[in-house]
C-alpha cells in the first residue's frame, strides 16, 4: 500500500467570499460554496477532495455570510483523521479576488500556495501537480495555472499557450471549436 503524502509546506487558499448572485434565487440564505449537496455543503466535498490530495493547511477567504462557513468548519474539520489546520481571512468590504488573495498571503507564514475556487471541483491529482510545480528542474516560474482542454465551448474564456505552455493570452468567452480553459486552480 502506498504511503500517504501530505504537503505541509503549502496553504490552500479557498475563495469563498462572493455573494453568488447568479444562484441567489436557489441559494440565498448561505454563501454559494455552502449550497447543500445531499446532506452536506458543497465546500465540505471540496475540502475532503483536497485532503485526499494531501493538503492539510487551509485558509478560507470569506466575505458574504462568513459566519456560516466559520461555524461549519469549526464544528467539522476537527473531526478529520488527519491533522487539519485552518484559518479564515475575512474581507468586510469586497476586495476582489486579487485583493482577497493578497490579504490572506500577507497574514500567512507560508511561502507556497494553491488558490482554488470554493464553488467548483476539478478532479485532477492536485498533489502530484503541486509536487511537479515545486520540484521540476526547469522551474523558473513562481506561478502556474491548471488548464483543461475542451472542445466546442462558449461558456468559458480560453487560454492561449506556446509550445512550452507559457501563457500568451487570455481570451474572453466566445464560441471555440477547441482550446484550453482556466480550471480555476493556481499554484503560487
């Protein structure tokens, strides 16, 4: 049996501060990442997925109805079999995505981060991707974006890369026969 690897040198910044206005008619009483799926909030599935991938340090970047997220994880994360560390970075006035990330990093002692949207799951081996990003021989980049190949889409913007996978351009949403989209996961 393969030994479980934990990445204790990184903190996962979980973006969960938005108002979720597009879902407000369906989920208006909780933040969008706390939308109930079965008998648990969506965010709990995401955190379980991240723990399965070896991550144990979390910072929840909160805003709208922050107290709901804080109570749920204060009550439930301590019941995990692994030692989970978590904290909250709350924005009382909206700072935008970059502002929320900057605020969280400025109050952190970590040097490595994974930024992930709190309202979506992209099933990839994030532990292996993190290890690759941190230890590849030609790593002169401090930032990486997880991309996904798609065909026939218009719901997402596309990301244009060169042969070495360096980002050349972000293109707004439009009909594309094929291309790469931003999966919403960043390694810093």
